[in-house]
């Protein structure tokens, strides 16, 4: 028991480093990503957000129109349900997500979140991909944000 207690801070018994133990400058990563977004997305644009860990990059957008339930990501997502009732209480479902994606001028997707119906939606040719942001978390290779702009008629 004593040996285990003394050895617990080691990689062998302590489990080593985890993704949340990033040694990089995460705040600087958010600043760079936010500045990149602010340079591409004009004030007043409607923005669909499918991020991962944090919605901090949205803070850099001037007067962006966002869909508030998305800020909390999967925590306010519900499977099924009546869309209007969910929205009234700050929740959302796939039907609302599809509606918002169709209304958006820009769609922002963290690389690790890309896939499913939204990938098919973007492949339809309605949106053009702009240059992605730098990584928001230097220790996560899938933390860059892809930016899609709706084509103008």
C-alpha cells in the first residue's frame, strides 16, 4: 500500500498526461482563431456553430446573429421532441439544427465535429469553404474551425 501510494504520481500508476493537460497556450489559440474569424465574417452575419469544447471564438465576432441553444453544444441537444417547445426552453434538436444551417450565412465547424448530415449538407454546393482557423487547442490536432460561407445568388 505504501509503495503504491508513493508511486502514484508516476506515469505507471498515475496514468500519465491527459488531453486536458495541454502544455500549449490555449488562450493564445483562441485569440488567433477569433481574430481569424473576425477577419472573415462581417458584422451582422448569421452564424451556425458546431464547436466542441468551447464557444469562446464566437466572442470575437462583431454583432453576429447566432442560434443561442448551440452555445451549450451537446448539453442542450435533445433527440426528437417538438422543435418550438425545445427552443422555448433553450434546447435544440436535429430539426432545429437543419433549419438554422439553412438560414446561416456562415457555418463554423470544429474539425473534430465534422460529419453526419451537416457534412452532406455542406457537400451540396450551397456553401464555399474559406481558410480554416489555426488550432484553438495546440494539443488537439482536430481543434481548428472550418468556415463555410453561403454562396450568393
